[in-house]
C-alpha cells in the first residue's frame, strides 16, 4: 500500500492534543484582548475635538464668516482700477507665463513679433473680445477696458513693443450725474 493518504495528516493526532490546541487558541485570544484594552485605557488620549466645548472654541465656531478676512465692497462706489502688473499677475499670468493654450509667453519677443505687427488697437480688441483659446478679458468680465489695455501694454512692452500706457478716462458716471442734476435744477425753478 502507498503512503499517499498519510501525507496530509495534521499535527493534532489525539483528542487531548485537540483540546489543548483549542484551549491555547482561546487563551492567546483572551490575553490579546486584555492587553489591547489595557493599552487603550491606561493613558488618557486626547483626540481631535476634545476641546470642542471650551468657550473660546465655541465662540470661534459661532463667529460670522465675514469676520474671517472678507471685505465688503460698495457696488455703487467708484471702481478702483488695478495696475497693469496686478492684472497680469492675477489674470494673464495663468496662460502667458506658461504658454498654455498657445499663449505667447511674457518676454518672448519672437512669439510676440507677429502680434505686435498687427498694432496696439488690434491687440486690445483681441484682449477685450477674446480670440481663439483666449476668453474675453482673460476670463474676468469684471475687468474694466482700461485695466485690460494696461495689461496689454505691460505684456507688449515687456516683449519688445514701445506702446504708451492708456490714460484713465474721466468718470463718465459722475459727469452724467452732474449733467442730469444741472438739467433738473432749471426745470425745478420753472415749476415754482
């Protein structure tokens, strides 16, 4: 006869060995649980959020979001125009610093040469209205045309052009308000 059926015998051959193995397994498991519980409970661990009921923490949670660096802007107040470099850094640099989507890099005279040859007015028109992958006003519709013009001059001059920075026009809203007030004054005098 062959020994093929004896190859798969286990280390436990008698019922006493089986009882000892089961008891040993349970004993090791119980000791492991006891040690784990003792490890967790012996030292007071402070976790995230343990100070959640402190008065300072509660006050910080309840403070208005507006107190966290938010500044209110008067929509009716005069618009503060940004400098050319500030507009470039905030809006234009996303593409013109890296050359993303085929945008000419700032200072790359070769890439700007063909665009500069078209003239300032064409460059400004493309910047305001958008062209190919470039969105109108660089994707920020809140920019004033003068701010866009300043940024165009800044980038073009850094790339070999000699454009003059555009002058800021007089506030049209103030002039229109003064004209309507002047027209209303004689009308009010005629009613008297």
